[in-house]
């Protein structure tokens, strides 16, 4: 079997946030099939120092620092007519490394993880090309445009329009376009040309995320726990909304458990929520103690795409969960999530689960069983093997 060129917008290690979790499992899965050459970006200093781990998995790895300021990416986008999502990741060193690897020969698969990296695909390639869009990024920007005022509304609408055109153009030129859920795949198909679209869902490491596993329970505080990267706009929005809209409704019912916001890189808006009834932890070494201690896990996302790893992790930890409709979308949860449409419904679902501890624990156990049955990584990536094992055509022909 030939080698794989794996293009990723972010170093897929450590697997401590949604895109890195998917990227890491894909990378290891591909490496088990044959040599993998990783070309990727680091956007935080620690990601420049994972060479030993990457060297154990990859035949080679090239990590470039992504330090381009957003204002510069925006100016380049305006000058070139491209979406900012592409100019922000445009790098001559990355382009040169890709050309070098392809010129050597022996690459039979190019795996592109995230649409920003599709700009590095050659005009023609003899290799199989698999494009993992994960989510429909252009739809995310369209959602932002609907709620943003001027001038950001115009900026987001422009990004959505240009990025959608780019995504669909790429889809016509690759052997397979992957999405994390059928809902995302259907959304993409509805937006334009979408041949050879497949679904490869996210999985979960059920041995690691196991309530009976041995791990330091630490000083985690029981309460309503929300996990995630806390400089990611949808997570910031969710944390602020839950603190501002749901917590007062719970207080009015005499429920005073704390809201635990667990995740790294908390923005000033998230940090400002900290107080007697809101705990902002910042980065934690292990999220499992906070999930294990949680009376309930909440996923109050107002904007979401694809499958939420944070929800799968909480399910695997056998916790009762109250989630918004968009946070639950794409997960075949078989009724093991309590889904709430608005702040009143969130308060109602939380109050009901707190009032019936046995029912809450039963819901958590059912969620764990669902994940074990449905979301192990080996089972999820079988769909990728089927794609990689079939013959490929001249995907990138001009």
C-alpha cells in the first residue's frame, strides 16, 4: 500500500478539542494502513513541541506556525476575492512542502482534514483525494450573518457565499467528500453540486471515557457542567446564555447548584461570568473528573454544526444530559438525551432530572450503553475503510 499525505488545519494532538479528537483518530487509523506524511499548522506554542508523539505515528511531519494576524488575512481576502477562511491559512512553506512530497512519488491518497486545507490540492493528482469537510463551514457563517449587525453581518454573509462556492467546487474534484453526520451531508447536498458525498461519524474512546476507569477524581465540584474550548464563539455564546437565561430561572425554583464552565482559553466574556454560582475552571488536565462529578451535564449551544464530541463524552461517562436541539442534532441518542428548545424548557428538564435522581442515573446509564453500541471509533471508521479500498479516478483533473 502506498503512502498518505494528511493535510490538517491544526496539529491533531493532543486530542483535547473536537477537531483534534477527530483528526487524531483519523491520523492513527490511516497510519495503521500505511505510511502517513502529516503537513499541518500550529496556532499555539505548545503544538510546536509534539514531534516525539507525531514521530511515533507519522512517517514524516511538517508543522508550520500560523501567526498571520486576522486583519492581514482579511485584507488579503478583500484583495483576492477569496474567503478569509482560506487566506488565514495561506502559507508558502506549507505549499512548498506539499509540492515536495507529491514530487517524490509514492503518495496514493491525499487526505484533507478541514476545508481550509483544500487550497493546497494540486490541479491534477494521480492519488485518491478524500476531503473531510467535517461540517458545512459556510452554513456556520450564514448563521452568524443572520444575527450579526453591520458591518459584521456583511462580512459573515460574504464569507458564507464565497466559502460555499469553494466547498462545492472542491467537492466536484475529489473522490469523496466526508461529513460527520447525515444532517450535515444533506445540508451540503442542498447547497450546490455535491457528488460522492459520504458520512463518517465521530466516535468516542469508551475505554478512556468510562465512569469506572481509574482516574484522579480531583477537586471537581458537583453541579451543571459544560465542557469545551472556551474561546470558540459558539461555546462562549452558550456559556453566557445559560448563565444569563437559565441560571436565574433555576434560582427562582430554589435550585442553587453551581454552573461549571470547564475548558481552556476562556475569553474575557466567559471569565466575567465567574461568581458565587458560576465556576470558570480554565484548562484542566483531565475533563473526566468534572463529568463524573456533574449532577447534570448541559450542552446549551445556540449555534452548532455536526456531532458534538462534548455530548458523546458526557454520554460515555454515563451522565444525564440536557442539550439544545442543535447540540443533539446528528447524534443517534435513542432518547437518552433530554432536549430543550429554550430557557424555560432547559429549566424544566433540569428540575425534573434533579427531582428524580433514579431516573437521571438511569438516563445516564442508557446513554453509556448507546455510545458503547453505536459510537466506538473502530465501528465509525469502517465507513472510511470502504472509501479507501475502492478504486479511484483522476479526481483533481482540471
